């Protein structure tokens, strides 16, 4: 790995020397959802040049953040996955997501949402203290993307794909962010057709309470 030193004897500086290069933390973000093939990572970050993706993955491998694994037959594909060292970045990635979420407006015409970024958005906006005592399953259909979230007494499991037997299925195109930001009331979202549901309408209000974008306030820290 090429030596990039800030000349500062500091844990933050040392961490940035490893994951501070452009694209590195977004690769970690996607791999926090699960192992991915090279083409999967490229599809999730359409602006990353192929040579830069190869370089970043090699650097992260050398830093023991990422490793390669050969899937068993009949697949036999090579996937990239996080090491224990790489998974330890989850708290930092989620904290950055919480810090950045209030800055999001409507997505630009050239900005995409992926299953990976949607799963991480669910993890980022989750409030475990509100979810205590709840045992619910949600399936989210955002455009062509399908992800799900299971809440079990204050804990969360979120992943790509449908959730058979979900307590509530919600479908939307662009209303998820306003709902989580408190800009769109659940009842209004249903009444206006911005969100279509299958299940008890009260569970959409519960969803909006459990998953919230925290608006920054003066003096707020990265941890929220």
C-alpha cells in the first residue's frame, strides 16, 4: 500500500490514511450490507472508474479491511467482504450517515439509490429506544428496490430483498425521506397516495417513529 501520511501522530489521521481516500468508505458502506462481487460494487457506484475501484479494493485488502473469498460451486465467483477490522467501521459509517442525512434534499437527476444505500439508511435512522418492546417486520419497496427491516425488542436486522409475512408492506417512489424527516405525516402520505401500504395503517406511524432523520441542532456532535 502506498504510504500516504498526514504527518500527524493521531488515531484519526491514521484511520484516514487507510479509509480517507475517495470511494473507500462508500465501498465499506456497501460491504457492511454483505459480500459483493466486483461488478456489484461497480454497479452500486456507477461513477467510480474501474481502475480506481481495483486500486481501492487492493488498498483495503492490504490494510486488512477487506478480503476476497471464493464462493463454493456452482457459483464459484470471487466476492469481497469485510474483515473483523473492516466491520469495526460500522459505528463510524452509521454516525457519518446520521450526520449527513439532514443535509439530503430531493435526489438529483444523476444520483441513484441502491439497495445497499437504502439498507444503510434504514440502519442509520433506526432509534432502538423507540423500538423497545416492538416485534415487527417491514418490507419497503422504493421504486424497483425491495429491502426489509425486522424489529425485535429494540434490535434491528435490515437487508435487501422481500420479507415474507411482513406486518406492513409500504411502496413509494420519493416520499420515504420526507416521511423519515417528519416533513410528511403518515396519515397524509397514505391519504395523498405518496405511500401505498398493505397492512395496518397504524404501523406506518410506528415506522415513522422508529426510523427518524435527526435534524442537526447547534452544538450537535457527530454521535448525535
